[in-house]
C-alpha cells in the first residue's frame, strides 16, 4: 500500500467494527478495506454502500460478481479481477468457465439475457457516455426491469470507483485470492502486476 492506513490493533469505533466483521467472515482484513481508512470519515460510508447495494441487488449475488469481473477487466483492475474470479470459481464450480467468461463472455456459453447484461456492464465500465436509449431498450427486450437495469449500471460504475481508488493508493490482492494455476492467474492480472 502506498499510503498510511489504520492498523487493526489501532482501530476504534466504526473502523474496528468493520475490521472485526471482515476478519470474522474471511479470516483477515483485505487491503481493499484497509485502504479506505486513510479517509476514516469516508470508510464507514463506503462499507455501508457496498453492503446495501450488494445485499439488495435485484439480480442476485452471482450476477453481481459476473458484472464486477467484466467491469474490473475494463478498468483494468487486477485486484478486483482476482478477488471476483476466485469467488466465481466457487459459485460456478469451474475455473475454465470463469476463464472463458473473463476472456470472451459473448462466446462462453452464457444465455442471451446474461450476455446482454454483461455487454451493458462492459460499456458502462468502458465509456458510459456511449450508452444510448436503444441499449436500454435492448435490455428491456431481454426482460430486464428498469430497477434491474439501474442495478447493473450501479454495479459496473461502482466497481470503476472502487477499483480505481484501490489502484491509486496501492492496494494489492492478498495471496488468498491468487489462483495457483499460472495461466488463470495471468489472465486475471489485467492491470497492475501482482
């Protein structure tokens, strides 16, 4: 990490609560969480926003993770690519499936609705100024409600915000998230070397 953050032993109040909850869930506190404590007045709000958005995501946790993987590639964020690839391997049960989606989701055997969702997320992350009303119409044709479309846009845009901050302050993925397979690890290293 490039900047000073609050160490776990020095954490108090809301920061201590955030650290304790993450350590209980993961067994450690991620650099992606710690890096926000350089802004201790912002860290609790960022944590709250993440949990509210993810827990109330209208398309389910796996789709949150798929969108995040595709958006992270566009940023490009090695940190988020590695974290979400690892989570998706557990969700989908296949390293090869995750690799295929990350490489080319349009030709990875996904259904047309999921491909449309990821294409929209990719565009939001790449250049949202190019999204048109026709793009929204296409999503509606695939059966997405306006709430779901807003959720996709939020998830992709949120990942850009988070990932860019992580890279800007030097947060790096913990070894837990790095796959032992060199080909898979190389594919998920889309930005900074890990």
